[in-house]
C-alpha cells in the first residue's frame, strides 16, 4: 500500500486533506484514483489507513478507515556522525541511513572536508530526501537531521557508546559489546581525506573506540553504510518483527 507524509495541518477529524507537492505526487505522478486505499504517517508513530475520496493535482481528500501506532524506539538509538563528503554522496547517505533505521544524522565539518555547499539549501534538501525515504521504506518516525557543526564543537556527551571508523586502525574490529548495554550509540566516520591529527585528538578526548572495517580501501559512503549495517545488526534493529 502506498504511504505518504501527513503534514500537521492536514488532519480533519474523520478525513485528511493534503495539498502542494504531496497532492501532485498522488494525483499526477502516481495517478491514484478515488476509492483506492493509501496510508499516511504523521512522523510521531501514527499511521492512518485511508480511502481516497477526491484526487486533484492541488488537493487530495481521503477518509480515515483505521489508525494504528508503529512507534518503536530502538534499545540502542544510532546517530550517524558523518564528516562531510563531496558532491551528492551526503544525499545518498541521508537516504540510506533513513532506510536502515538510523535515529539521527549528525553532519560534521572536519579538517579535510571539501564540501562547501550552501548549508541552508543543503539542510532543506536532506530533509526532503529523508521524508521520501521514510515513505519508501514505511518508516513512521523521521530521522532527525542536525545542522552541520565543526567536529571539535560537537557534543558527544549524551552517547553511552562512541565508535569511530579510522583508516589507520589495524587491529580492532567494530565491537559488538555495546549491544549488551542498551543506550545511545554514536558512529563517527571521516571524510574522503581521512582524519587530521587534530581530529584524532578530539576523537580520543571524547573517548571514542576506534575500529577497522578491514584491509580494503572503501569509499566514504561505502564505509558509512557498511558500519551502519553492522551496528544496526548487532543492536537488533535489522531483526524481523515478532509474529
């Protein structure tokens, strides 16, 4: 069943009205018809099963058939702290991190970062990409995207577990012991140029555990997704739902 985002002002007692880009997507792109069932999620865990009443490119109205909650906070909420990558690689990471259930996305500027995009437009684009990924993956609670901050100004104090992928680490694999002690996890990865010695001082000051992803040379976005998948697997976030 198709799923769409429900803006805060779209709920009208027993029915839903959406306009703008979401209405155009339903009416023009997907060409859905009155009578079809679709779902709307409000970003707070509520999912509305509805029947489309009227479908126009500027306004879509749907009657609510059923409401259910799918709000499940993981035992080890994961924040991906990613030093800025070049080009559209960050867009790709925002999309895939959302699909993989990452709780929050913390973009960082470190010494070797070369991403100098307009921060306001970048943030707005990431938000749109994240919402689309939520719709595609049937995720009900959006990933929180923090503003870009310098690595040495970021607050890591709230995280019980702090893990950093480092290209110079030779012996320590990504640990799984954090899964035995539920709590917030911060996963930190560097930019294409790796970590500057000053960055490493910050990492060690905040008591990150550095780890290796193996002997292969991975692209920045590949390393991030590999690490996210491993952390999510060990924490149980990728396990199937119980019957």
